[in-house]
């Protein structure tokens, strides 16, 4: 089923799930709402009405978010990236007092990395293989800092300054 919210097209899919979920997908901010089979259309529309401001705000944010140019990454570059991540993790984890339970490398459209706080797994963008080595270390330190502080707040940036004092310069190089 498809509905509209202003000029935003919203796709609604019924699935065997417990809760209603909203996904705003890059790069254009397409909105997908997954709904349990048992929920009536009226309940879905009430849910959408209740979440309208959130949808509008995040749709606009996603539309304006920069997406990365995807480059062809060779198997050798991927292996090199994997080795660098392991090398930096072995160096950084004991110093920072954190431990990541696993790393996953995948192509991501809008992020260089992400961290699951609960499972302590870190995802790294495959496109980092085409960036300078110091950028890989920056992304890894950034994600490991999230194991110490989940939010981008003052405490988080304290850890960034502590463990990678030149992180701001590296971030600029990364986003060139």
C-alpha cells in the first residue's frame, strides 16, 4: 500500500512482525513503514499521524545528507582494509579499555562506520579502502569511543581528544 504525507511517498508493507517500524532510506529519503499483519489500516494512519513531525524532520535530513561516491574496491584493497582494522584494533582496544566483539566491512552510502553498543560490533565502510590510512584509524577510534559513550556529547569528544588528538584534521581529510 502507498500513501502520501505532503510530497513524501510512504510505502506500507505488512509483515510477520510485532511492532510498527519506520525506515527512511538513503539517498532520497524514501519512507518505508513495516506493519504487523494484525494492525488495521486505521491504526496505521493514526501511527503515521502521531509520527508525522519525526518523519518530516528525518526525511529532510536524509535528503540533505551527503552520500558517498562508490568506487570499485578490489579484493586486495578489501584485504588491506581488514588487516589495517585488525592492526589498529589490537593497538587501540587495550589503551582505550574497550573490546569490540567483531568487525564487519560493507558498502555504506552515508556513513564511514557505525557501532552497535549492545552487541559491541563495529561496521566499517568498504570505501575507506580508498582513503588515507590515518582516516581508517580515525573512523575506528570514533566507533570505539562509542563503546565508552554512545552519544556525540561532551564526554564523547573528550575521549576523541584523549585517544586521537588530531581527529578533527583526519575527519576533514576523510570528507574531502
